[in-house]
């Protein structure tokens, strides 16, 4: 089929509308508008513009953000990958090597050392891999070329500049994950601002170099999201008693009292004796065969505030359980 000149113009204009504009950030109107609206980044506007001028968009990270494991795997595949023998073994070593700091944090926040270790293991392999992506490049790309979460990542970009200014960092040199997270615990900039704490007493919060700050910050994050010391993590259920309408598709902090789960025949442990009014939700975890069901309470929910995935929260608790019971 022959396309007329007017047809070509329509086609080209259509592509310009739907395709991202990978132009240099300092030449883009949307970036200029964003800069005008943000005068509180610590650095001068001209300095921020200069940093962005040194940065190129990285379109390859967008598919990474889009393709969450839950969209193409089942839990059993994800769990096998995340809850590995090597990660558990390294977690046990991490607990031994950092026992004094983990004990202090546990006393202050109630968060178990094994949970902190499990999160550090999943997020950065216990600090061995905190990400090699240039954080400014990641955040600028997602802030201006990922429409679905533009507002979120523009907030992260603004906070990243403030963080670099306060820490005396060159924004063009900082590295982290493909989502713009940094440190052993992989904190996004707003989480760094809101939940990071000084764990080594040097009057400075440094998630880039201080293991103690990272440990204390992970614990503080969970504590601020209502971690309950001593409360059960995950509870086994009688799958035959489960009714589909009882299953929660997403994490929430409402739930049903353990005493009622026991009355329904779902709870198989004696946890209701000690925690009769503690609220738990029933969650399903997909496998190649029949789904697995578990009850998760306030602590399970707290971990889903760190990462909203149900699978992530279960992986953390499975690793922590294995670390705590070698």
C-alpha cells in the first residue's frame, strides 16, 4: 500500500506523540518546567541544570521497572531464587559478625536481627552489591520518560538532589539500583529522608558507607511501620478449610483476629492462645501445583511497606526463619 505525503505526516506526528523523547535533559521543556517549580533543591538552579546536562536518559531501565517477577513467575520460582542456601548462609555470618549492633537495634526497636539480615541479603547481598547504575541517570529517566510513575520519580529526583547537597556528594557520581535506591538497605531518596538514622553515633547518617547506619535504618523503617516485637511472622494453615473469599489479594493491616481464624478451622498452631485478638490476613502463594496459604499479621504487613510485594515479604520471613534456626 502506498502512503501519501499527508499520510506520512500523520504517521510521524503519531510517533512523536507516543514515543518518549530521549533528548538531552538540559534541552527539554518538561525538565526546564520542573526546574522552575523546584527552587529548594539545595544546589543552585544553575548547578542542578549543569548536573542534568551531564546526564543522558537510559531507556533500558524502564523494562526492568515494568517487568516485576509477579507478572511472569509463580511464587515457587521466586522463592527458590530468593531463599537460597547461599543467601541464608551469608545471613548467618552477617548476624554473627554484627551481633552487637543487631542486639542494640533489637532492644531499641523490637525488630529481630534475622529480619534485618534477610532484608540486607535480598536488597544488596549484605552490602556486596549496592548497585552500579548512576542514580541521577536512573531517576532523571524515570522522572521524565516513564509517564506511569512520573510524579513519584520526580519527587525522588528532587529529594536526591537535596540528599546529595546535604551529604556533600556529587550527584553525577552516586550509584545505586535500577530504581534509584541506594545503600545496603536500598533506600529510595524519600525513605532516606524519612527513615534513615545514625546507627554508629558519629552524628551523620551515611547509608553509602556505614553498615551500622544501614542496620539501624532498616530497623527504624520497620519500627515506624508498626513492627510488633515478639509477634508471629507467618502462620501455617489448614488449606482444606480455606474459602476463596477469605484470601487477601493485597497486603493490608486490617485482617481477622487469630481467635476467629482458629474457629474457622484455618489456624493450625496454638498462636491464638497468646495472641487471640491479633489481626492476621490469609494470603495465597502460587506454585506450579496447588496454591500455598499462610496467615500474615502486622509484621508481615510492615515488611510490605518496605516492598509492596507479598512475595518479597514472605521471602524475607523465610530467610529470617532459616537464619534464626540453623
